[in-house]
């Protein structure tokens, strides 16, 4: 999967490296700000009340 | 063929592991960022409400209505208390059990707060010692509670937030109590850490604009 993405990124090495980094950061941001907040509110992992 | 399959599966497993680790980072640290901002906002709104008029005696869910000061947690440690103990409310700060007494009243002024993550308001609840002051500030008064006991209970023991702690859920209060509950042990919800206190006295803000002496203790 990762090697497939890497081979399909356009441009010379520095450009590909930058694109890859931006992709990783985009996925991390999507997880932190969209997926995890929704998942966390459904899981209700922490309940300090009783 | 098999090589591709194995590589694909191992990449998937590594990715899943990384996502799980990131989720832990999110729960323990990133939620603090969101909650600190929410807490600042409700605190600011409450200060504004207090300067512009008389606040609603029955706050809406998620609305702040008092400040709790715990000198043992730090000289300036204070959090705005919001109404309600559902996840959305507790994300903003310590929450007041709906239906429990209001600050200074007869009955049990009961609060819940997160232990780790989401602002971690009650992270250090276990360091409170009997006699420690917990000062609750309302629009017109300071209510000084003194810690009496610290216990660890099963999540089913809801009698700790009864009008008289340990009594019946609909029983008559036998005094003015304070109860603070949080998760226990840290990073777990297996049990609840419960700190009880009793009202020592209340002072009006006109008599003590800068707060009672108890704020300077510890």
C-alpha cells in the first residue's frame, strides 16, 4: 500500500517527500479533529460520575 | 502473490497500531486542549453574567454557575462548574449532578470531573486530605467546605451523591455536604474516587470581596 502510493507520487524526490509528509499530516489531522472526537463520544470511555 | 498479501497485511497491522497509539495521545493530551478552551469560555461567560445582572437560579445544562477553588491543587486553582454530568457537559469542566443541592444549601452539592484527559480537573483528587478547604464561589457568596473523607467505591454506589452521603437517594438531608467524584484508578473507570466534605460556613461577597481566608490555606 505504502510503496504503491510512493511510486505514484509525482515529481522528483524532494517533492515526493514533501507530498508524503503533507499526506501523513492530513490523515493525522483528520483523525484528531474529526474521527476521534466522534468515536470517543460514542465509546464513552471515561465516566467519572455514578 | 503471497508476498504481496503478507506485505499488505503487515502494513495494515502497523497502521492500525499507529492509529491506536494516536488515539491514546488524543484521549490523554489532545482532549485537554479542547477542554481547556471550553473551560475558559464558560468561565468567561459566567464572569460576564455576574457583572451584567442576576443569573438564572436554575442553570441550563452545560451552563456554568459557580467557581470551585481548591487551594491544595495550587494557589490559583479554580474551575467553573457547569450544570450536568453527561459527557458533553464534563468536557467543559467539573459538572454538577442534576438535582443535587446548590452551593451552600442543605443537601449534597455533588460534582463529577474527569481524572485524565478533557481538562483533567480532578486528576489530583487523591491528594486532598481531611480538613482541606474547598471554596465554592457563587454570584454573591463564598461557601467554604472542609474535606471529611476520601473513599474508593464501585461505580454502582450512587448513594455517595444522595442528599445525605450514603443515605437514600430521595432521603432528607442532615446537613450541607460536598461530594466530588472522579475515575479511579487513573486511566481506568473500574472504580470511583469519592471525596466528601461538609460546609464550614458561608460569607457574602460584600463582606469578603477577595474571598475567605481559607483560599490562602495549604
